[in-house]
C-alpha cells in the first residue's frame, strides 16, 4: 500500500490578491513560512520516504521547509505544477470575475478552458499519472507531494469518482494535507484538508 500525502503550498506573498498562476519569483509570506513549519511538524511521524514538489517557488519553499525537518531531498516534478492560468495570470481576482469567459470556467470545469491556458482535464491527467507512477516506484511506502490547490482537488476528485464540475466542493487550504492510498483494491481517500492533529489511516 502506497500512502500519498498531498500538501498544498503555504501562503505566498500575493495570496488572495492576484491570480499567481505560474508567475516566477513568488515566495512564501512570513505567515506562510510558519504554516509550512507547522505542516513539517505534522508530517514528522508519517514515515515519509520521499518528497516531490511543483517547480514553482512557493511550492519548493514549502517542500524545503518540510524536507529540512525530515532530512530528505526534494525532487521537482513538472506534473505537480500549478494550473496554467493563461491570459488571467497576474490579473486581480476582481478583474478575472468580470471577464465574460469566467462564468463558464467557474461552472463547467470539465469542458471549459482558460483563455490561453490549461483545461482541468489536462491537470487531472498529469496528477493522476504521477500518483500511479509513484505507487509503482515506492510500493509500500509513504511519499509527500507538494503542489497547488486546483491540482490537489483534481486528484482528489478522481479518487472520489467526483465530476470535475463539482471539485470546488473540496476545501484545500494553504498548507493543508490531503491523503490518498493506493493498493491492490484501488485508490482510497484517507483525509482531506487536514490542518490539525495527525489522522491515522484505518
């Protein structure tokens, strides 16, 4: 049984102000570094064998704080990268919500596309592929994947058999931990949006 912990990056400097997307050079805020340290403490007794991270600074910085606690290297994987927000990258959320292309994207994630960006189907495909790959590579071990909210939600939606149009019902806060496990019986969601005491899989 492979246990795959999905950690959303901690709060970054532009959180809730602009659509950061794949903009370079956006690191964690002071609060975000505290969030990451608390996440590292929660992960200390999880038996993590490997750490994988999105290439973006906010995710790598979160992963490196955890890695320092666990004495493990961080392996960067493009499959964990943020959703490509295309033309909306760097815009304020208010401006994006005024775009007439926003309502279809917000409502029908399964078929809509961001102008110049990615579809949620593409995001889901890459996160599911790396989950399966890491199950095959790591076998009966626990691994940590540090990624982004929409990426993690799409992976959880797959594991739950949930339509992508409903994935917004899953809360994935900054520095929160969601956990799935994969074994011969398939894939199972163990925890979602965990921010408190450790949860032990049954």
